[in-house]
């Protein structure tokens, strides 16, 4: 039982699928009273075919034939109210979850981000520190005492003292003994 389908497809649409303006989005065909626009078909064609989407006349005609059949099957299922049967709704939800990644995650973007993270890991360096704390509102004498302690520690380092040992013994950072 074929549904009434009307085609308003012109040959120019085959060659202009990838370069139409959003405000000029002609109806490619209709199923019942539901219009299927060129933008929808172009998006699905490109998404499904990926790098193999060459937008040739033969390729578009073949995919258009499949897409029309798909839309007719969807309409038939709606007419039969198959989309309301609980077991089929559950199965459909399972398919939806399986397919979500391919539509929600752009593989090219994900690959680029993974590459960027990997490159950053290659540049990471380990940094150690010795902290001599001083409250923000400390009087100048406390700030001077902290500076003098820092200068003493620096002198010990310049004289060859072990950084890890100085960090453990002189740093006011509570985590210093665990970091060395």
C-alpha cells in the first residue's frame, strides 16, 4: 500500500544540494502532508556517505530512492501506530542510544581533541616547589622574614643542597613531605 508521494525534484537540485541557502530550502518531496526539504536530504546523504559523498547524479538518485522508501516505511509505521507498542518503543530507544554517539559526537573533532591532549602530555614537565607562606595582610616585618627565609634556602640550593630534602624540611606547604 504505497502512500501518495509527490516529487518536486528538479535536476538542478541534484547539483545544488551542497550549496543552497538556508532561506531557500525547497521541498524535495512530500510523504502524506510532511514535506522533506533538500537540506534534510543533503544532511542525511552527507552524514551517511561520509567521505564517499560525491554528490554525483547516480549516487544521489540511488540514495534518494532509498530515502523515499525509508520515509514511506516510517509513515506506514505511524499509520499502523507501531510507534505506540511498548516493546517496540523499548527496542527503538535501544537503537536510539546505540546511534546517539555517531550523531552527537563528531569523530573529526574528537580526534583533534585527543591529538591535542596527547601533544600536551608530551610537553608536560614535573615541577617542584618550596613554599614559604605569608598571610596576605601580614605586616611588613613578616613579609621581610619570609623573604629572608627564601633567600637562605636559595643560598643552600646554590651551594649544592638537595632540593627534595630542603622542600621536606623548610617548606610550609603541608603536602611537601608527600611530594618529594
